[in-house]
């Protein structure tokens, strides 16, 4: 059976990583890295649309870097990136069965993982 694209991507990411022996430091590195790259995406968007300084190539590059950190977090937990994507889309299909609506977006019982 051939490896799908996302599995290959996760394996390729493993080949480009500095080995970190401390597991706590490793997951903190990936978590902080994703936050930093997301900030870079936001900065490039701001420069492109507020300062009229075209940073669209930077947006694309930093999205790729963000995906790398996502893959490394999945690797850390032994999750398949494909499963994370599929679980997310299934959650959204249940939440918005007829497509996005303000009514469905404003719902009781929403889980805020930062407050759990």
C-alpha cells in the first residue's frame, strides 16, 4: 500500500528536525513555534493590506512553516495529520450542516479548551 501525501509529509518533516531529548522541551518548542509562525502570517497580512507592502510570498511561506509545526505536534502525539484534518471537518459539518450561519456559530455549551 502506498503512503498518502500527508503521511509522507509527516515523515519528511521528521527528517528536517533537530532532535530534542527532553520531551517537555520538545512539545514546548513545537507549541511556541506554531505561535511564532502564526504571528509571522499575521504580520505579513497586515503589511500587505494595511501598509500596502506586498508580503503575499511571506504569507505563503509562513503558512508552510506553521503546517510544519502542526505536523511535528502530530508526530509528538503519534497522531496522523489526516485524522486531525478529518476530525476537524466532521466537527464543522455537524456544527454547520447547512453551511455557516450566525445562529449556529452562537451556541451554548461551546468547549473553550483554554478554560477546561
